[in-house]
C-alpha cells in the first residue's frame, strides 16, 4: 500500500519521510492522554504502518513540549466498573502488543511527562529515546488502580522485579538520569529536536539492514518473553476488580476535582 493512501485521524498526526513514519499523539490540551479514540486510532495507524510499503520504521511521540502522554484518560476511567475496567485493560493490552509486535522498528521519542499509560506505551515500543525534561512514572496506585496496559509486565522485564516493585508501589516520578541508568531510556537528548535527530540516525542505521532480518530479529527478541500471557491476564483481571472499589472512585474523583485523595481501603 503506498504512503499516498495514508489515512487521516482526529487525534494522531502521521507524516512519512525517507521511509520513517512519525506518529504524533495530538491532544496537547489534555497532555495527550489516551482516551478510547486515541487508542482505536493508534490501532488503525499500526495496521496501516504494517502494510504500507513505503514505511520502514516508526517514531511515536507526543504533541508539544510538556508531555509524551500523561496516561489513560482519567475522566473516561472514572466511570468504569469491574467488567468494563477489565475490558478496557484487555483492549489496551491488545493494542500495545500490536505495537510491540510491529515488524518494523518502532522508537518512542519520549518528551516530558510519560505517566501511566504513557510509560506503558513507551515500554511497548522497541527503543526509547528521551528528552532531558522526561518524567517517567506509573502513578496508578495514587488513583486506587494498577497499570492496566501491560506496564506491570513490561516494566518488570526492563528494570527487574525489585525496581518495578518500588516504582509501581510508590508511583514516584523518574527523571532522565535515573531512566537512563535503569535502561528505561536507551539514550537522553537535550531537546526534542536533538531526540528526533538521534531517532532518525538510529533508524537510518537499522534501515541499512535487510527488512526481513529486522522483522525476524524483532520477532525473536519478543519470543524471549513467551509464556507471558498469564501475567497480562492477571493484570487485566486485577485492574478490573480495582475499578469496583471505593478507593478507585475516590482516587479518580480526587484527580478530577483537583484535590488529594483520602483512601478508606475499601
Ligand atoms: N487524563 C485526563 N486528563 C488529563 C490527564 C489524564 N491522565 N493528565 C492530564 N490531564 C488534563 C488535566 O485534567 C488538565 O485538563 P484541564 O485543563 O481541562 O483541567 C490538563 O490535562 C493539563 O493538566 P494539569 O493541569 O494537571 O497539568 P499540571 O502541569 O498541573 O500537571 C501532571 C501535569 C503532573 C502530568 C498531571 O496532569 C497529572 O498528574 N496527570 C495524571 C497522571 C496520571 O495519573 N496518569 C495515570 C493515569 S491512569 C492510567 O494510565 C491507567 C492505565 O494504566 C490504563
């Protein structure tokens, strides 16, 4: 399928140059938070990228300087119950697995806040290049939740179990130096422009190699995680069960009402 047939989206901007498709999540007024529209468009975009003959690699980024993605859309989350919460997690996990299994190299250019679903999206990409103002974090516990788009699984594999426990249980924010040290970021650049130059340089090196070899290398590296399905299943089940708790209602209401939550443990 030639690039000229590139679809257009409401919440994403796609631009292809020299074989590299730059996909920008474009909801800057909500810090590019992932609502259902963004997720379904991301899925559609990656189906197109997979088929588009002119696209050989991908850069995923967020619009503006302030955020890559500030997480799942908390306004949408606040209405979930145990069933719809589990369904939401399974849907997001499927879409992020589609990105992880893309047979063309995918780099996340992570600028500013990459929180919750934003860190999870970056973790689903093959490589992460961050800017100096990056802030990674999985703060879902502060909403009475857990990460639901694969974060409990992918973060653990990238940073190890002990560090994943610390980061998910505290929900604390991680700046660029620490992200680099943990291997959460492959490299750090001084600005978004420099990060883009690094991403293009890395992808250009990758694209000098055979496309079939790249596809099989991605498949083989992903296969090192075979047997991972049970972990994702548990994450979705637990995410759903948390959506039925008073702590979740309190956590999401407190965010939307711009106040600190007061959790009852129920
Ligand atoms: N969902 C919905 N809206 C969001 C959002 C989110 N995750 N993050 C930010 N926004 C909105 C804010 O509500 C605000 O909208 P209004 O102007 O209409 O009030 C706008 O974006 C700008 O945000 P702030 O005014 O809060 O900006 P700030 O500079 O004061 O703070 C921030 C920035 C620290 C990133 C703060 O916005 C924040 O804490 N956001 C939420 C982060 C978070 O908890 N993410 C995890 C979500 S849960 C999740 O992702 C679950 C999952 O795994 C599936």
